[in-house]
C-alpha cells in the first residue's frame, strides 16, 4: 500500500471502483495524489516515470463516469457545488534560504564533537572495551604479524601487538555463548579465530616487541580464556566435527602459550568428571571417530573435508613441536571405556592413522569423481583440500600428487584471483585476450550439453549496507543453458542474477544483496561469487565483474576484467607459502588398481567395500566414465548428519548420478526434516509410511545422536569379481527387508538390475519402495 502522485496509474487501475462512488467521493477521482492503491511499487514507479502528467483514455472515461454518478439529477438555485480550494492557499512549512555546512543529513557537527569528547574521556560505550572485535580485525592481526615476520618491518609487528593487547582487554569482559563461542557464536567459528590469534601471537612473541607483562596479558586473558571456554567447553565431547574444531582451539592456543594441560587435552584427551565423559583428543578421533576403513563416524562424505579443515591445524601444530601424528602407530580402540563415545564401531585390531581418512574419498567416488551425497553431504565430488598438501609431503602418495596437480592445472587456467569450478561434465575455461568489452581481456567459458563451470572468488564487504553485484556477458552460442552470477552470503543466503539464455551482444547481469539485519558498523560478510555457464551447450565471454558496497564506488573484486593471468597454480597465502609443495610430480589415480583403505577397506576389481562405515560400491567398468555403478548405503546409523536411509542406493550411469540421494536442504530449511531426513526421500523401502528409527519417532534433525533405537544394515554378500554383486539386509524394530544388485553393461545402454526382497515381520505392515531418478534418455532401472 502507498500513495500515488500520478493520475494515470490510479485511474487506469481503479475505473471500476470510481464508476460506483458517491458524490462525496468525486474529488478523489480527480485528485488521485491523495488516494491509496493496491498496485505493486515497481508498477507505480514505472508508470510515473513514463507518463507523469497525462491521463489515459481509460482514466478520462472513469472520471466522467464518476462525475455522472456524483452529479444530482435535479438542482435548485439554492444548491451549489463546493468550490475546490487552490493549491496556492494550502499551508507550507518554510524552507531555510541557506542550509548548514556538512555534515547535515543524518548527523551534525555538534553531535560528532560530543562523541569525540566522550571517547577522549574514556567512555566505555564509545571506546574499544566492551565491543567484540570483528572477524576481519582478528584476521588483520594475523596478516600484520605475517608481514612482520616476512619483512622484518617492526611497524607491522607493533601494530599486531597493539591489536592483540586490545583483544586481551576485551576477552574477559565477553560472555560465552550457549554454543561455546567467545568472540564468535560457536566453537565452529571460534576455531579459525583461534588459529589467527595464535598465529599472530606466535609470530611476534619471538622478538623484543612484547614485554613480559604484555606476554602474560595476552596469554592469560586472551588465548587461555578462549581455549577453556570454546575448546574445553565445547558441548560436543568425542566424535563430532564440533569436537574437532574444539581441538583446533585447544591446540592453537595451547602450543602458542606452552600450556601443557591444554596440549594434553588436544592430543590425548582427558576425562571430565563433571560431565562424566571422556573429552576426545585427536588420538581418540583418529582411532575411534575415524573407522578402520577410513569412513568418519558422521557417515557424510562432505564432512570428511570439513573435519579435515580442523584436524590439519592440530596435526601441523603438533608436528612443529615434535609430536609426529602423521607416522605415529596409534592402536585402534577395541571396546568401550569409561566415558567413551556411544557408537559401537571398534575393530578390527591394528594401528590407525589419518591416511585412511584421506584415502577414503578417492574410492568412494564414481568414475567421473562424483559422490553419492549420502546424509548431509554438501560435497558433490572428489576435490582438493589443503590437507593433501601436508599429507603429500609426509606420504608421497601418487594419488595426492594427482589431486594437487589437478587443482593446480585448474588454477593455472583460471585468471589471477579466481578459481575454476567444474562440478559436472567436461567444460573448459580459458583467457580471451583483447576480446573484452573495450578490447581488453575477457574470460571464455565453454560447455558441452548439461555441463557446469563457474569462475569462483570470495570477496568481503560490510554487512550493514547493501551490495551491488554485476557482470557483463556476451553469449557467442547458447543451446539450453544459461549464463548468470550466483552469490552465496552469510552462510545460508543465495541470490541469482538475471540469466542470459540466448546468443547476443554484451549484456549486464546484476544482483542486489540486502544488508544483514542487525549488523553493526564493524560487521563484515563474506560473499562467494560464482560466475556461471551451465545447463546446456554454450560458449560465453565474461568481463567486468564488480561488487560495490553501499555508497563506496570501489570495486572489491580482484582482477575483475581478467587482465592478470595466473602463472603458478599454488594458492597465494601465508599458509600455502609454508605448506604447499613447490614441485609435485604428475602422480597417478585410477579406480582400476586394487588397493586397501586403512585396515579393513577393500578395493578390488574396480569395486569398493567400506565394511565398518557401511558402503558397498559396484562399478561395471572402473575406467569407463559412462559405465554403470551403484553405491549402497548400509551399516550403522551414526550421527545427526546421517539420514534414515539404510539400503539406499545411488545409481550412476552415462557419466552422471541418475538415481540420487535426497541431499541436504540446509538445517534451517523445513524441507530438511520434513523431506530430506525421511526414508521416503531415499531409494529404499519405507514401512507404514514411517521413517526408519530413530527418525521415525523424533522431530529433531539430530535424532541419530539422541535416539535409543538404531537401524543396522547387514551386508550378506559382497562379490567384487567379474560378475560383481552385493546382497544386503536391513534390520530395524519394524521388520527386515533385503536388497541386491548386479550392474551389467549392454551396448549403448547402461543398466543395473536391482531387486528388493519382501519385508518380513510378525505385524501387518505395508512396505513401499521408493526410487528417485533423473530423467535421462537411454537409462533404465529394472
């Protein structure tokens, strides 16, 4: 609802209403600026811009009809119509002839002077004390310390010192959140903060920049506080990725200040009598939370990468202080102990290491590198992670070398400041010199049918103001796909630009990011840009990508016109300067080679069995990207990131996943619990329209961690020979059912034979089979 100041918009919209008004309403028909309408704002605005002072023919007819209804049929000399007053006689507020000097819009010089006086007097409200530093400020402290250590410029070190002391002043005044955050909302986010704080202190602590008193202040009031509050105080005690990030906090701060108690908990864990639980260290996570076949307890392959992001900091900090966790012989936990995690997966006996955890994704993948996205996995396929740089330096595994070089070759093709993402198919990206809008550089993206490719970059903007995202694209050819920009922000927000779907000259696409509600003046947000070509065959040129925040006209995108070309595929950061291996051989990775994953994982004849994690993968031909493959999810019901999906299968063929998992919709999305976390959303059986336990009796998305009933899938047969097949049985409180599979290859048509056995129960239950598949020509499910 709103006011309209142009006659055409009002009268054209309201002719039917005006035709029935009474005499006293006549003035409103002729003076539409005083009326309210139900017209969309954009419609009103566009009409006003186009025709601000004209009445349409419809409007004139409506006005005449209104006057006819309002005019009496009989009048007497004594009856006169009221005279409409002139606009010249209405009351007006006088406008000063001279406006004051700037600032004058939303504040005055007097107000600014008052605030400055309060600050000079040490007013806590206006000073630094009592205000949480932003994530950006903490990161800047680490960057300054890195600059100091690399350049020996004392000014950088002194600035990092001053920031650390300011953080130490603030930290004791902050309250710990319910999710054990101190500077942030939770342990998950406090982990990277602890890494930056510990690194900043570590780099300036070796010289004479800090006094003894300053060292004690930073150690006692900053690093030790967040270690105990966010690390030791993390509510997750054993196998969760939350505990992994808690270990990052403990190890970062403990090694930085030399606190043996913190180090002991980070490495070996401790028993907490108050919580009657053993708080796992990294040793327990490697020997119990990671199964003997390399699958993590959470059973969601995407969380392998997320957990690795935490564990790599602990591994490296320990190594640099003489604790070699990469090569240590760590005996697996063979049974429960006082306060141990509640899951049962212990054997078989033997020494464990992180290597099985890093190897598992290679053998979980289908032939094209894509994943069955079981559980809450957000990772669509085998991908690079910085931990593989560390692992290659330790193990010299040719698979890791292959993965590193695959990532570096992509980065070498991408323009400086950008990375190339190829989530599907075999697309191509390359620089296009002198083919930009102004005969400058551009970047060319090319896709075959149904492929996807995107240029990706993270930028940081203030959170309290809107941001304008734009880019220019020229579609040279387009057959069924689209070119557009996607912006991910605030962890869960996603917005898309308008789409270019036809060939043509340069066109601009834009996105308007709204300010974050409740954001403070120092809050920032990370925006992940995806400059896409996807969904069909096409060839486009991209140029002049821009992100501008608020009234700031500066473009925060690095290399927006693709003029700078990357020379080396290594990432440019302090971490990568330290840990990226300079020269890596080509390496080798093939699913056609037999292998052992950890102690119990098997990869034979192109087929893979994770017997403890509970995945059986049959591949008809491990060297053929189009060959049929099936991934069966069975085994124990694990964490809250697991789904009630026992005997769910993902069907792969024709170079893509044809029968996919329901996936994850995000934990705040109602579809996550009502659809994705229900058995009916998976390619398995549903009993009496109720999800498998414990989800079938719970409204919590974390039912797997709290339920007292768990579904177990039992693999009866795994045959990785020439006629590979498996047979599995699922057991629950509602009955049992079985499933078997045997892929077979026929000319030009990948198929798989899947049979579901009848449910067996003493109760009268109904059994429903549910298969989801992408519509793809030539693929069949029998």
